[in-house]
C-alpha cells in the first residue's frame, strides 16, 4: 500500500503532542510495511535542517520538504481582518508547495492521500482535480472550538473580539473544506461529533493517537514531592492553563505543602514564564530529553480550560507510570475515570486539593499510576493504533474502487 502524507511541519523534535502524533503515524505505518511518502511544509518556526531530516526519517520511502515562513506578521494580520479568508490557514498556503504536490500525485500512483491537520487542507481542492485517489483528513483538533473557547474566557474586550473573529473564519473554512475529503479521521469521539454537526457525509472514523511505549524505568528514584507540567508553551490553551495554575492553584498547594516542588517545561516558552521561579515553582523552558525531565517526577498536572483533540503528554505520563491530575476539559477524548485512572478537578480549590491528596497518599498515587498505565497500554500503543490505520485505509480504498 502506497500512502502520501501531507504535513504542515516536520514533526521533530518530539517535544509536543502534534509532532509526536505525526511522527508515530509515519513510523508506525512504515514499520507495518506501507510505502510512505511524506511531503511537508518546513516552517521557519519549526525549521528542521536537511541532515536531521535524513537521519530521523530514514524509515520513509521518500520525503519532500518546502520552506514557508508561517510567522504572524502585523500588517498581513491587520489586512486580513477585512478579508473573508482565515489568516491562520492562509499562512500555510503557497502556490509553489501546491505545485510540488500536484506533480507528486500526477506522476506517482498512491492508494491514499492523507492530510495531517486542517492547516494543509487548503491544498485538497487542487489535488482532488488532479487525481482519483481518495483523500483523507486527520483532524488533530477541531480548531474553531479552540478559538471559541479562548474567546469566551478572555475578558479584555479588543482581544476577545479578535479571537471571536478568528474563530468565525476558521469555522467557515472548516465547514466548507471538509467536503473536499472522502474521509475524515478524528483523534477523539468528541471531535467526531463536532464533525457530524458540521454536516459531513463522508466516511468518518475515530482513531486515537499512537504513543511509543517507553522503556521500563523501574530503577528510577521518584521524588514524591515533585509535581510537573510539560507541553508546547506556544499553544494558547497551555499558556492559559499555566497562568491559572501559577496564579490560583500553586499558592494553595505551596502554603499547605511547603516541601512540594513544581517543574514547568516546554518549547517556545515566553520569557514571562521564565521569571516565575519562586516559592517552589520552577520554570525551565525547553528540555532536551522528556525522559530525563520526567523520570524522577511523581505527579503530572494538566489544568486545561480549553482545547480539543487528545492530550498526548497525559498518555505519555500514564505509560511512564505517573499519577495525573487534570480538568474535565483535559480529560476530554480519553476514557478516564475519576479516582480510578486519575483525579479530575475543575475549580482552583478542588484542583489543589487533588494534588495535595496525591502528595499525601502514596497508595492512591500508586493505584492511579498502575491503572492509568494499563489503560494507556490497551488503548494507545503505537502498534495497536497502526493496525487500526491499516484496516481503515483498506476500507477507504475498497469503498473508492466501488464508487469508480
């Protein structure tokens, strides 16, 4: 089976959920015997040099990259206010990259053309005209829901209005572009329901993100007083989560548990967070090794109030045997049961109480860690998820042949 995967970035290094999801998809499919060609934007923000690409993606059949500067610019952003187009999407579109894609699908016969996320979906109409190969879009998130949620929780009126405008434009784009695809795959069932509500009539499926099972770290010495969060700090929901945690939750924990220490890490961390090193709160910025950072930590906190898709860092933590405290929003898309796999709390006081209960109760901490790891192994190992992808690709190909 020959698959063309089109990406909005080179998924490396593996420091955020989006990169991990795409990298594990590519690697899993390749190791399962599929011929995978990867054509991707190589952005200025997430630029990966050719030597690293050749080394880290040697499992692919071929890889094609094209540089696009997707950085936000003030003047184009202001001009776009008066346009019906989504600035978030327009930044990823270049005619030169579309020409590369058209050349690829015109000169090589693929069985599936797989788009990794909404930001490359704008290339679908042109590709659809050039080939009869079925097109599939994997939605990492329902983008407009994220922006709507951020707008609802923003009190500064000018910013709130701008976020609402962005949300409306992305929603309009999403509602229209999904009908260019023969199939849509979401990462969570919640997101699948959002697609149904948009009126999509094609083949629809939920397939979770696959995670590589980490090596057993049973010899690591765990600090029972250590709490941590790791995630891409360029993502607004993570910024919102850490603002809330630092302002309203950590002071409660520190007052009642002065020996507790909190460690915050993530790529592209704004400078303002690096100034928050006080009262047991440590902002470290980007770390070179996820395993080295987390191996002696005890409790992961995921205090999300907005966002969509699946929490890959939560799954990774569960696979690594960490206890997890999250919100109802943070648990969306995961089959988590409060007090069985994790603790779920939505107010500042309840969230702080949940963390403190795990700091105080080793038995509860170990129970959640053990149950969470078992759940993650059963549902999210990359081998199991890849098997689902192979089966679904086959279903889509058979359906396309029937239509032809």
